[in-house]
C-alpha cells in the first residue's frame, strides 16, 4: 500500500508503519477510514494485512464482509460473515473512558439492525454489546457480557420468527429490562395494525390484505385479491420493504400482472385513500414515540402521492420549510386537539418504547395512518443546511431516548 503520487497520503504511511510493527488495530483503523472514503480496494488490502496478523479479529472480518457486500462479491461477504461470528456472537463495543457508562445489549441479527442505533445509542455515551441472535450457540459456554438494559433492534415485524426461542433464551439468561418487546413489534405488521389501533377515535387505518408468496405470483395475485373482495385502487408492495421500494398504485387488476415486484415472503395490498390537501399537495407527517410519548420529527409536502422527505425537495421551498417549522414547534396546535389526542393514544396502544408513525391529516381532522413501527430513522441534519431547523427537535428526541434508556438501566 504505497503512498499515492501527489500530496502525501497520511493513511498510507500509517498503514505501512502498522504493517512493519504488526499492529492489527491500527490497520483496522486505516481500513475503516478508507471504507468511509469508499476506497474499497485499499480498505481490503489493509483488512487482509490485519487478518494476517490477527486471524481472530471479528471486527476486521465484519468490515471485510461489508467491503465485499458493497462491491458485489456476495459469496465472499457471506463467508467472511460466517468466519467473523463462528466463535464470537456477543461483541463488546466501547470507547476508552475513566467513568463508568451504562452498558446496552443490542439484540440483533447479522446485518439486521432494523432500528438504526448510531445516533440513538452513541458510543460516547454507552458501552454496547451486540448480541447476534442468529449466530447464538447457547450450549458453547458463552456467558453474556455484563449489561444494564436490552434494546431490541429487531424492529421489522416481517422478519421476526414467531416464536423465537433464541430471544427467549436471551431474556432468561439476562434478567435485565427489555426495550421493545418482540410481541409488540410483531403487532405493527401492516395487516395487523388496524386491529391493534381499533377503537381509537379520530383515526383512519386503511384495510390491508397480506398475500403470501404462494398466492402472489402475477398470474394469481388479481384472482386472490378478487376472492378477498379487495377494492381498487390498491397500493401493492413487498413485505419488509420501506421507502417506496417496489410499490405499485394499481387502479385495476390488469396492472398487477404487468408489474415486477421484488422477491419477498409476501405482498401487502392496502386500500388507497386520496389524502391530497385543498392546495393540491400531499402531506406526510412523522412523529417518533419515545416511552410511548409522541415527539414531532418532520413534515414532507409533495405534489406526488408517494411522499418521502428526500424527494419532496423541502429545502427548495421556503413556504414548505415554514409550514414544517410550525408543526415541529407546535404539533398539537397544527394537528388540532382531537388528532393530537389520537396520536398520543396510538403511542400507548403500540406499547413500544421506541417507534415512529407516518400519517396525514384529512380535512375533517381525522388522522390517516400510513404505518407505525419501530424501524423509523432519526438523524441530525447538516448544521449549515436548509433543514438545520430540525436539529433542535432531533436533539429533543435523542435526549428523550437517553433519559429512557438510563431510567431502565438503573432498574433492579
């Protein structure tokens, strides 16, 4: 890994020194920096050098698997992942500190951190134990590292095993408080949400049909939906996918056979509700529930029915940003007392310690629920960017999470 031509490459010099000194941790640091720069070729060289020094380095194999994954070498990625966790399925991540920090055990699977925890549980504030349940070998004598609280990061209900004996064994051995029970997560599945929220006044949850894979082939899908009495238009999407991936707004059965859905265990067909506002725009609000209490996160306003914050070009319109500011600063006033009380009751009914909800507000003040689950991402915005006004509200969410985790961590 020779220095490049031109300006001195400090990382290359550091890597050469680490190779001479057989310093695997420094090579791993170099590899992480190169990975962040998307310099995957040199990151792989640094990682292979680190593994030549320390073949048991779980983290080096994790990063190498990530390099192979993003460069399309999927079989090699799988092999490295298998090697990484063959003898180590509880991994402690901590930064040097003189003060004791709360330790959070993260219940997860390989590559399945459904609840993005980077900002919710920063290493500067917590020691973390990643417990990879899909690699767990409960009979190999491994003891759980010390921890104060468990945070279940498996927030995608379509991927949860029911029941999950590995999770049950984790709880039996731990004895510590658990955030986000698997049972509550499972009830956020799209086809179960209406039943979970039934009886809450001033909300509308569209009907959802779940079509298992054996009935979801293009030639059979329309027939299956017809048998169930589903009425068009329908939003049809693959189970377990978010962000609009693979979604189709079907106005008639013939469209279903013409659309190629990504492979999935099932499809969801949701009754489409036109939620356009009087000005012709569609509005999608997002709130985050922390310890069951709603906190505003964003408002996206778009001329298209498929609304996402990144595609709504919020930063390009001052009027949109001003409307979002009003929602973030006074959500109860913007939504109205009736809808806000419904939002609060949804948080209680979900029974999740951390979750989010996407919704709109209909002209009569009814809250139209799109989805509510634990997979919602929270992240700070660029401090100098057009959406920096969100950061004070992002910080309020993060501080609420910190307070909740630390309250639970001190419970006996």
